C-alpha cells in the first residue's frame, strides 16, 4: 500500500442505527483463578479496604465504568450452590470446584458481590445454576435477593445484614449449557424446557427482572445455530436476551487476518440476528429478544492445560493472558461491532474483569493496565446516545482468511441530548500511516475537542510492571475543521478516537 492512498469517512448525525445500550459496556467476574481472590477481594493486600476489597482495583474499574457485571460464572456457575456463599463467613464451607479443579473458600458470595457493585456503581447481573441446580433453587435465589423480608429466604437475607431487597434486574439462565464440558450439560430441548420453567418461577417472585437465555457457547459448536433456534422456540416469550460467547485468537500468527476479525464477529451477529427474526416470525410474536454477548475477549496465549486446572489449590494462576498491540486493536474493533450492530446487541460483558483473561493484572501490592484496558475505557466513557451509520471509503489489503478487507474499521456515536459525538477508527495497516479525510454531512463541529490515539510499531508490544505505559493513549493535537471537513493522519497499528461537539 502506498502513502498516496487516502481514506474518507462520512459522518451524518441523521443516519442513526439505533440507540447504544449502556449495558454493552459490561464486565464479568467468575470464581476462576485469581479473578475474585487476589483480584477484587484480597484482605491481605496493603490496598484492601475494611471489607477486603482492593481499592486500586475498584479505582480502575470505576474509570472503565462497567454498567453491569455478570457473576458468579462461567463454568463455575453450573456447580455452584448459592447458599454456600451467604451468612457468617466462618460457617461457610470449603468446596472442591470441579469446573476449574480449585478449592473454593466461599469467603466471597452474593452479598459481597452486591456490595462490590455498589462501590463501583454498576448493576449486578446474577447467574442461576441450571447444571446441578434446580428450578426451585433458582427461584429461591430471586426471593433471597429481591423479595421483601417477610418469607423464608428474604428473611434469611435480612438476618445476613441486608433488610432491604437487592433488586437485581438481570439474570442469566445458566451458562454454556450446550457444552459437553459443562457440569450438568443438557441437550437443547432439555435445556429450553428447564430454562422456561425456571424463568416462570423466577418471574413469579419478581415480574420486573430481565432474563438471559443460554445460546451457543461459540460459533464452532456442531449444534450451532440449531441449539439457539431450539432453545429460543421453547423460551421466546419467557426471556429478554439471548446469550452469545466468543473468544478470538491469533494461534496461526497471521496478524493481517487477526486484525480483520471484525468480519468474523459480524458474521456471528448476522447469523443469530437471523435466528431471532425467524423465531419472532414463526411465533407470530410481538415480543423482541436481543443479543447479550456476555463473554467476549481475545484468549489464546494462556490456554495450556495448566491454565484450566488449578491442582486443587485456592486462587491458582489460571488463564492470565498478557495483551499486546494487535489484541488491543481487535478489542477496539469488537466494540466497533457493538456500535454498528447496536440494533440487536444490547448487552456485552468482557470476560473477565481482573487477572483472568482481563485488562487488569494484580500483584499483592500493585496493579497493571494491559493494552486492552484503554479501548474499553475510551468506548465506555465516550460512546453514548445513538450509533451512527458511518460511510467509509478506505484502501484495502489482502488477508489469508477473509480475502480483501478495508484498512479502516470505524464506528461512531452521537448523543442528541449533549451534542457530543465520538468517532472510533482502527488502522489495520502494519506498516503505513494513512491520511483520512473526515466529512460531516449534517451537523458539523466548530472544532474537534480531543483526539486520543493508541498505537505501536510492534504488534506484539505489551505493557509490564516495569514499563506500564508502553502502550497507552496519547492526546494528539486536533486538526482544524473547515467547511465540515478535517484531515488526520493515522499511524500504522493504531486506534484513534475523535471527540466533537456537533452544533
């Protein structure tokens, strides 16, 4: 690709796709590895508050501003007895967690999680165990969390120090029940029937809750997308969201294809969006079900057997992925897809929040923000209002997996109430800077208020405790806007965010 090539981006505030659900900026915490213990909860750390929560982790999570956090799993969920994790700590049982072959101390449970969510001002999203768990236990947990303290389980919550209901709004009906690796795995029809009956009892306790059905655990399952169709046909009117999971990898060390993975993400969304439309039509339903991409991340370096099996120890080091520049650019594109498909994706939870495949890493006395922390933070802080249908003219490049792809991957938001707009641009070129012309077609900014840029010359460059800001956003001098146009030069391997006020 030559330097003379140029790209154009056309931004029209009238061309909205859909409102952006704030819940697409959500996280996930599982009782796995060091996500809970030594992650958010570490009474032995010098950074621990009176409740054992890590104040440095809380500060980083407040900055990233997750709107909800899914808990307590993951694979862990399908063997979890929620009663183990409530009540006096000295009476809670130590258990073998079969999912990750670890020892679970149960020192952190439902109420501690609710307190943690309040600390970082986020909505709790709780999962019910539909593996070894019964529909009765799922309903009991809703009573424990959401009912007034007049009956057995709600009274138990009051005895545990929480007289007022927690009012948990979002509930996952199990986790990856399509997977043979799941404790209590079910076939699609069996799962659909169990989920529907659990949903019925849960809603009788609290009709205002939102329920998320298990979809396929990835697009490579032999049962995908038929699992999704079967479960949704049974549960359509009982649920509000349908879950999808996906982890991206560059095992082939094919960076040009890895940087084009947005094509794969969009294909997955297209398939499931089609399934949703089909079931709605088949059921002659007025009800809508949206997608909850409640596990997503890059994950392939920390995937040896020892990354999944804890050797029956407490808080083993499992799946502690180190993220680099190319991973950061894939994460940025993934979030571009959330905006471009804001019509159907209404929840997305990055998996996970601390230590385990996470943007944050802790030692007993320190915290590190990986490269991927920054795009998540920038989207979460700056994308609001509606997603815009941006027109992009871009030079193209060849990839082994996806053929001919554009060098630019772009999304944009516009918030009518504040006038604020943000433009998110990935330059996939590994070698060349790319001049880009920004054209505003309806409302035009008087000036660009800020330009944030994250880039690196080496796709494999990382942040470390020794060099924590090796890859981090820098503020770039904003270009001048003239007649609704401005010019930027995007460095190779870069993610750029342009902030404007549209007048």
